[in-house]
């Protein structure tokens, strides 16, 4: 009929958009080939952006739960992150950082207030600490499961609300919610798939130095059984429980019989703050022997000799070799301390460890020289390497196998490859750990270069940031093989805030 409008043609020209759910008229003219795809791409991008924004907001708003872990009321939270990992926050004592998983999610476990009833039970019955720590694994597992479900729910809910307000379209809102669920579940799934329970064996501690031993735990016990995540977590909770419930002093775990703890310091350069740090570590970590790889002074002059008097206050064996800033008078002043042993191409046995050491062949007290000494000329190289050759000969002729060799400059370490399992050095003011080139038929040798325990002295203040104070605690087993070590770094101005990282030694008997 001529006067009637044919709706069938219009209906055929309309299409339902799968994203919008709306009837879309077919465009005409030159725009017909481009308008539809461009608009659809724009809508897809908009839905995806809303989904991502909603997922992030949902995680931040709802990705947290409260749960009981042992005697504590703890808060577990998830936040977006690039590298994953876990932070165990123990205010006011510090925090443990664990490389527990990969992916775009970071887990934070914040131990809060103690439950009063549980705390009283812990004080009245010390065995309660053990029982509380045994339930820690299940407490954490249950809390993480609830946290994951809550995070998923919050992510989807926030996305649906956000998409509904923006699009005002059921289909687009549903698409956004589904994408948010997919993104959040994928992120959590990546964390679960890359879970590394053994990460608790090698924590990084940040907090006050005096709390580090009790928080990190005893290295020997960890090294003996470092494949059981549950036991490590129980010990961690047990340590913290004891900290909170003991009022007289910070509890320190008793060293396992046969464990020897060595504190390696180097390059004090007359910084009195270094002595304060050394005394704290010696007392708190139960150190058996202190090893100093030189440069305790700057000029090696007679007035500086009084600086070494603090060695006697440590009341622990103090094994010393001369650095290139230490003179013969410096070495003599150290030797006069009742607990000091000065090595110069000689050996000694302390706490069951046989140690060989040689002083630096140079004496370069000029403060205008670089930390590396007088430059690596051929003459200097011959001197430094020659010292290593002398010590290697001494070690090979030693009636007892040498456990540790001491040189000041790591350039002297090369000739010591294969003579002993461990070489300690300093001089460079930068911590470094490496393997010396292996010689067929001889044992592998590890070189551990310590940073400056004195923050490079006044020289350390010349840069934009002060040189940090650094030292290491080395743990040896009954066979006197290195099992684990803690690297300790304190702000260059001697701040109380400390960074401590625990490392286990793989195949220590290899």
C-alpha cells in the first residue's frame, strides 16, 4: 500500500549490539564502513577500563579481613602490586618481607593487639605458646581463604555499581562485572600458582636492631630443616609471642649446640658509631667471635691508637688483620687488647674455627686517595696479589685445615681459591659475595666482601647520602661449614632503623 510505511525495511537495517544490547541503526554513506567498528571498539575499551578500575577499587576497599593468628588479632589485606610478595608487619618491632609469590597482588599480615584472655593464658602457662604457635598455620590458611573470597566479592560488587552508574545498561554492566571477576581471580590465581612457602626461610627484616634476633629466629634451626614451611611459621609466631609476653628482657633463642656465630666487620675508619653497633650485635645475636678485616683507623697514627680500646669491652675474641690505612703501631695497639688476636701471615684457632690472615702490604693513610687505595698500578697489583700468594702458602702448610682466610683487599683473594671454603675481605666499602674460580680437584671457595662498618668514616659523608654502616653475622655448623648468614645494614648516620636479610647457603658441604 502506497501510503503505509514499511517497518520491515527499518527493522532489517537495525542490529542488536552484543556489548550495548541496543538496536543500532545501520549507517549510510562513507561513514557506513567505519562508524560501527569504531564505536564498538570504543565501547569495549570503556567496559574494560571500568572493569579494571572497579576491580582495583574493590580490592582496596574490601580486600581485608581480621583473623586470629595464635594469640594475636591480625589484619590480612591484599593490595595491587607489581612484584607480589608478603609483608608481616609486627608493630612496633619491625616487619618481615618475604618473596612469597609473584603476580600483581601483595599480601600484608599486620599483627595487632593481643587477646587479653589468650595473653593471660600464655603468661600463666608457657606451654600455651607452643600450642598457640602450632595453630598458626591453619589460622593463616583460613584467613587467606576468607580474604580471597572477600576480595573477589568486593571487586565484582564495586565494579557492578560503578558500571551501573556509568553505563545505565544491564548488558554492559554484566560484561564489566564478568571482566572484573576474571581479572581478580586471575591475579589471585597467579599468586597461588607461584606460591613459594620456603620464602620464610630467607626473610628480609626491617625494624629496630635489638629486635632482629628474636623476630628473624635462629639461623641454625632454620638451616637444619628449611623445607618445612609449617614449622618455620610456628617458630615465627612463637618468637613474637614470647616478645610480647616477656617483660624482663627480649628473649633470645638458645643457640643450637655446636653452632658458632661470627660477626664480620671491616673498615671502621674511626667512626665511634661503629662500636655502638658492634656491641649491640654482639650482645643481641650471641656472637662467639668478631673478625675485623682491617682499616680500623684512617691515618695509622699514635693518637688514633686509643680508638681500639673498645675492643676489650666486647669480651669476645677479636681477630684482626691490618688494612692499608692501619700502621704497625695500629696493629700493636690492637694486639695489646686482652681479647684481640692480630694475624699477619699466621693462623689461629678460636671457638673451634681455624682462621688464617695476612695484613695489607700497603700503608696509604692519605685521605685524598680513593677508597680503593693508591690506584691499581702494576706495583700495587703485585703487592696485593703477592700477599694472597703468601697466605695461600701458609694455609697449605697449616697442620689443621683452615676454615676461614682473611685478607683486606679482595684482590688478594685470587690465590686462595681451593685452599679453604671461605675468604673474608673488606676495603671496597661495598658488600659483595662471589665464588672464586674453581681449581680441579680442590674445594670451592666463597669470597665475602664486607661493606664499611664505620660508614667509610668522614669520607662516607662526602656524597649525597651517607655511606651505610654494614656488617654480617655468619653461622657455622658443628663441622665449621657456613650454613647461613645475616647481612645487616644501618643508615649511614647511625640510625636505629636497620635492614637485615637472612640467606641460607646451598650445599654448604659441597
